[in-house]
């Protein structure tokens, strides 16, 4: 794991010590945007949540796993729109 990833994981675990839905929202948002963090979350959710994994935390991880394929499709589509100026002339790049 890269040094910045370790630092970020420690920061997230520190926030986990306070618990609550704010932490859950932070973790879900970060997992949506950061593939490395998402892999860590799916591999070891208890560590990401600071060792205290509640039923709500487990449910959030499961929802994230279920919505991931749709999320990746949306991101891919948006990237194509941004990079290709509305869907034309990309030559299969997006």
C-alpha cells in the first residue's frame, strides 16, 4: 500500500472511533471515488470502520457492492460524454 493510502486509511480509521452515520457516508463516498479504498473496504470492512462494524455498517458495505456495477457504468458514460463532447468522434476511446 502506498504511503498516502496508509495515511488515508489511518485517518479514516481515526474517524471511525467516533462512529455514526457521518462516518458511514464518508466511507461510502470515498469508496465510490477511490478504487483502492473500495478494495480495502470490501476486503476488510472492520478495519476501515475502526474495528467496530455495526449492522448498519455491514448493510452499507453490501449496498455498495450491489450498486457498484451501476456506478461504474454511470461513471464510464459520463467520462465518455466529457471526453467525447456529447458522444461523437471518440473513435471508441470511451
